[in-house]
């Protein structure tokens, strides 16, 4: 994977919460992050509040969408997205750890021709699942 996370996301620092893409398969992407290295204004002493995990996974989903669009010469440029629904948000944690390498995966479950995408996503530390979400986003494209 030669593209950087920053070149594919419609975000600018400090809002980019991923560091590296490590695995890409059709409809799925895994990235990594060490939150304490990002200089994030949302970091607290205990770590990053778990609710930010939704944004981290959504950014991974955006990488899936942009990766698919890059393979289609007729696709439009992704300029953003909106969370439409979160059907499952499962965790036993209040914070994401700030100094551990986290693996973030977004797996496309379904999509529509008008830009709705349903994903399953997870954040893991080694074999430990820290957060699992099932959610739908609406992709916003340039004209």
C-alpha cells in the first residue's frame, strides 16, 4: 500500500486518528494507531475516551470507500461522510489506551448505489477486542 492515510482521508491533523494501513482486502481494511503519538487534543490522562473509537473506525471505513473508488475510473472524490446510525456499540472500556499499538478494522457489510455503506468495525489490542460497532454512513462526494 503506497498511499498514506492522510492522502486518502478528507481530514486534516489533528483529526486524523490513524497512522498506517497494514492490510487491504476487497471490502475490508485494517489500519493501526498508537493514540499517544498523535498529539491529539482529545487525549486524557487515562487515554482517549472510548466514544472516539467510533470516529477511528469510521476513518477506517472511509479508507475502504476511497480505496474502492480509486479502482473505479468513473468514481467521484470522497469529500466527507455522515454517520447515519450505530446499531451496535459494544465495549467494556471507558478509554482506549494511549501507548499501545491498536489494530482497527472496517469490514463492508452492505452498500447502496446512492452512497450508503453499512460496516462492522472493531478496535483490538493484540487478541483483546476493545470495541465492536455496526454502523451505517452516508458518503459525500464532490460533483
